[in-house]
């Protein structure tokens, strides 16, 4: 349907161009005929004057005819020049400025979402309710042994859809099953950020250590890698652990704790303290957040681009999916946004209208199309079900910005038609 719509717009533009070409051809032909007739008339008048057909005894008439002769000679040269120039006609296509605005603001026609009412849950018993696709659900991260309101800084989904969370206020690493029931917990003095190493282990930062934890059945501390300085954010790719050191630099370690490399230009990219980072699933890029920006670097620390948006203030958590789409939350703007690999904002997935308040982290389950958002001091985990964006294969994606329904496609078509209706062809 979308291909037919675009083809119709293209056909209309080409038809308009063809009509303009035909019109110019007719105009040029008419002008050529007119010029040739004028030149023939001028040459006839010139011959009459030069043959002496004007009476010699009529001085006034002679003077008048002499002036006419001068004008004839003048316009003869002018018309002959026009005859040569009129053989070259150039048509220039000027695209309507709205087309550029549309191209810059849209990655595609958009995507389709369906809004559903929230389901809240404060106990593990009612977490057994069926999850509704394309909806938002609030689950509780609080477990019976907690003595404080939770503060979930980071989380990661395992291949079997279990979930591991770091709770700073209750000093625990928690593991939940696919029904969001806690099945294990492990005490840490100050757990911070967590990432998955493989199917059976995760790594979590705490003060000046990287802790390697088994997730087979229960959470079990296997070993700790002593860093010696404060370490916060953490990411992993193919035997490389990328760690945020004191909020000022990134160090890459192997799983044995040996330093492999340092991102030398990190401070230049962000200019001081930064919040979190993640690594693309192909291992090519590092994405970092600081204040109101997202910075994309290669693995050597070379800055590729910087993204800013009014919809992202106080950027904190960040993650990236298998298609390279970037997701980040703003603690001050109370939003979760979606950004393309090229640094173009695609959508605001969640906002304060959805009950979001002071988000500081998020994690993504690519297999189940789930984004889980963590608030600074809250027992609630705000989940968005229903895929932020799918870009696999050759599917015709019909994404409508602002969570529109499928039937609004006609309105999008009307918008495009209006934007392109002002195309004009200018003759030079």
C-alpha cells in the first residue's frame, strides 16, 4: 500500500514534468515562427527603403522613413539574436522545502502502536496476569527481605528471559523469573551497574571492583576483579569488559582483569563526568550519556556524533538493540526516547503522561520486545511491551509518530500529498 502511494506521487511528479516539457516545446515553436515572420517583414521593409521607393520631393517623409530604416536594422539584429538563444531551454526541478523537513524528521512513514491501560502490581501473586502485547505494565522490584524503597540502577535480561537487577538502596543483586517473581538475591555493599557476560554469568560493579556472578539457578559470587578506583557503568563485548572509571574515562579489561585499552579521548568527547554507556551489539560503537546529550564513539574513543533533543534532559540510562536503535531515558524530562543509529530521534516511547518519574536506567529484551525502565527511588518497574521498533527484512513498516492507529495512514498520505503538491518546474 505504501509503495503504491509513493509510486503515485512519483508518477504525478513525472507527469507534471512531461506536461511542462511539452508546453515549453510549443512555446518555443510559436516564438520561433513569430521571430521568423518578423524578420521576413523587416527584410521586406528594408528592401523597399533601399530601392528608393520614398519620394525625393517629400523631405519630411524621407526623414521619417530614414529613422524607420534605422529601427528596422536595429530590431533585425535583435530578433536574429533571439532566434539563436531561444533554441536552448532549461527546466529546473525545485523540490518543495517541506520535502526536506519530512526527510530529516522521519526515518520511515513511522510505526504503529496500540495504547492499553496500565496494570499495576504490588505483590508477586498478581504478577501472574497475562502480559498484553503493545501495552505498559508496572511490576514491583521489592522483595520480602527489603527494608527500604528500591533504587534500581541497572538491569539485564538473560537469554531465558530471566531478569537481573541491581538495587542500590537495599544493597542487593536480584534475579527474577520470566513472571517477574524473585528467585534469588545476593548482598553487595554498593551494587551499581550490571551487564551479561554469557548465558551463565553477569558482571556487576561495586565501589572499586568488578564482580563476576553466576546466574545458574541462583546468584553466586564467583570472583572479584579489583580495580582500585571507583567504577560505575559497565558493558561487555566478546571477552572485553568496558568500565566507566570515576565518571571520567573508559577502560577495557579482559575477563581476567587485565587492562586491554583506554579510551584516550573520552574526556575530550564529553568534557568531564558522564553517566552511563553501552556498546553496540556488533562491537563497533560506544554510546555514552552526559547531561542532555548522547555521544557516539568508536571503540578507540573517536567521536562520531552527538545527539541532543528537547525530549531528553538529564540523560541517564542507555541501551541499544540488535538493529542499532538507541534508547535513553531522561531523569529531568521524564522520558524514554528512541534514536536511530544516524542520530535522528524517532519517537518518545514513554513520558510523564505514562506515569514515568525520574527514570535513571533501562534495559531491553530484544526477544520479547520489552523495555524495562527504572526510577530513582521506587519499587515499580515500568515496562513497555510491544517492540519499540522492528527493522528486519523487507517488511513495509508503517510507523505513525505519536502512537497513531493504523487507520490514520490515510491522514499521513494526505499530509505527504499536501507537502508535495507545491512542486513547481521553473524554466530558465
